[in-house]
């Protein structure tokens, strides 16, 4: 048994062969397989080299840096410009003023207060009035007033607002409300404090 | 260039060197070659390939017992070497790395065959080895060599898979017992035991060297 052990130990240590391998069995890979493997190995490193060339172009990094700086500069400049020149708010009055300028109406007919439009212009740009509900007396009065000749105080918004306040102070709340509603309809762009 | 010709039209290798020569090659040198290939040096791969192609192929042919399957597995193993070239670290011998890939490829192949409905079992290939060789009008020496070859393959085929694996790794890869254990994922004692059983069975089936000389 120890002879077998020694023999196996020698076999393990590759000092000795236990049996002879047939030479015919010492096979090799076919040449075609060799070619395939070598071609695959070559293509792998060639494709990697191509990738490297693309990634490692000498002008790539400076170009990227310049592009980044350009974008950053443009953004900063844009923000600075917008702070210095605020965009004017587009309002009905400004549009009307521009339109007045292009249509060039007689200067005397345009309201003298800057930023305000005449009654005719306000009527021209105002949307069509909603159908009148069945009618409070005050509303009817306002409508009648409008249907006939408009009161003098309606031509000037400031005067009109003063008239509304006067009506309210006189206890004619219904009329004041009707006037205020009409005022709001004609002058949508004006902010009227809720206490009026 | 170690017997390697790189011509695209006729890639041939020098006459076969015995597997034992593999062990003579410096493992450090193999690792350096693999690292060089990872850096893009094709000649390093060619040298590495020429050193290990025959031993790896024999291992796979003996395991699969089918040259077509062995060819596929051989290409698959080298493909994995190529794919992993940049991740290779010289912590283990290149041969250990190579034969671990080969072992895993073969195990994967066995699983694929087993899971395939109606797929031919690896053990089915043994039947052809056990049939008598067709000795027609060839010279006696050649017939004898064929007979020896057939007996060797048949004896290998009778070994259980684990024993054959350990024996072939010992024969073809020139790895130490510890390295074989690492490749096959078992302890060194288990690997030694399997190898002892394999050698014992082959001794019975094959003519010992001393009887031939």
C-alpha cells in the first residue's frame, strides 16, 4: 500500500507518469479556430483603440471647456440684462395707447389724463356686455342712463369714482353698486378697492 | 514568438509541445503578458495563446468528448479572456484564471445540455469510445496506437465527472492540487481524493508505463 502511496505522491509531484498517454490523443485546436480567436482578440483591442482616439482627442477637452464657458457667460449676461430693463407690463391701456397712436385720432377727443382711454375707445375694446338679468331698479336706472346720453361724470374715471363714493355716502348703495358694476365693466384694467 | 505565426491567411502553430512544457513557462511572465494585452498589445496575446491553446483544447476535448462542442467551448473560453482583459489582475496565475474559465464554461454547457429537452447527455458520448475500433487495412503500429487512444478515452469516460475534471486539470493545466481545488471549488483534500480515485481507475484500465517499457 505504501508503494501505491509513493507512486501517487510521485504522480502528484509530476516526478513520474503512471501510464503513457497515447500520442494520437495529443490533439490541437483546428487552424480555423485559432484564426477566429486571434481575430477576435485583435478586433477587441482595435475597437478599444478607436474609442480611445475619439475620447482622447487633443482638442476635445478645450472645446468642451470653451463651450461650457460660453453657455455660462450667456446665462449670466441674460440674467443681468433682464434685471436692468424690466419688461413693461402689457395692459389694456398700453395696447389702447399704441392703437391710438397708429390710428391717430384727434388729440382733443382722447382723454387728457395719461394712461386712460376715452369712453369711445373703452367701448370699442370692451367685450360685449352679458345679457342683462331680470333687473334690479338700480341696474335698470344705470342701463337707462347709459342707453340715453351718458352722464358727464362718466367721461372721466376719477370723476366717476368720486360720484360712486358720493352716492354711497348719500346712502344710495344700490345706485352706487350699479355704477361701480358699470365702471368695472368699462374699465376692467383698473383695480378698484373693494370698499368702493 | 514561441512558435506563433500571425499571418491572417495561414495561422498555424508550431508542432505540439507536451502539456508539461506549460509548467516551465513563468507564471509571472504569463501574468505580464495578460496585463500587456489588457493595455492593447496584440503580440502579448499571441504569445499567451500559443502557450496555452493546446493544453486548454485537450482539457475541453477530453471533458466534452466531442470536437465540435470542444471547439465552441474553446472559443467561448478565449472570448471570456478577451472580454475580461482589462479587469485581469495578476493576483492568481494566468493558468488558474484560464482553466477556471474553462471549467465554468464546461459546467455551463452541461447545464444547458441537461436542461434542453431531448438534448444528448454528455455521457452518451461515451458509447462511441467503448465500441471496437474499425481496423481495416492500416499498419499494425497505427492500429495499436488507435487502440491505446480508444482505451484511454474509454477509461476517461468511465470516470465520474468530478474525478475526470480533477484528473484532466492535473494532466493538462499543470496546476497544483491547491489550484485545482480552487478551480473546481472544493477543498484540497477533496480534490486529492478525487484525483487518487481517478488515477486508480485509470491504472486498472490502461497499461502502466513500466509494462510498456
